[in-house]
């Protein structure tokens, strides 16, 4: 997949993941970063359970990347809450 396709998939997956978790986007750059990282995390986890990971710019890959970005957004908010409660 080209870099532009990864960025587009990352933007869509990150936006969807942040909308699912906290009902609003986290900003374009943060959504792209979460989405691309989510694509790697989701692809890895899906392969560990015997399913296909990210296969290209298609609906399945968007689902995999969105699932990974949801996990990352939840982890991010958990770490952020724990860090702010320790102060």
C-alpha cells in the first residue's frame, strides 16, 4: 500500500475510533497517528487470532484499523486519566 493510502486509511480509522470512544474527533494529526498505529495493532491482533490483517485500501482493512485505533484510544485515555490523578 502506498503512503497516501496508509494516511487515508489512518485518517478514516483514527477518526472513527476516536468518535466511537469519546464522541468527537481528536484532531486531524492525532486521528491519523492513531489510525495508522491502530492499523498495525489491529492487523497484528487479527492475525494472532487467525483472521486477515490489513489487506489494502478496502472495507475489511478499515474495520481492522478502526478496531486497533479504538483499543489505542481507550489505552490513551486510561493512561491520561491515571497520570492526571497522580498529581
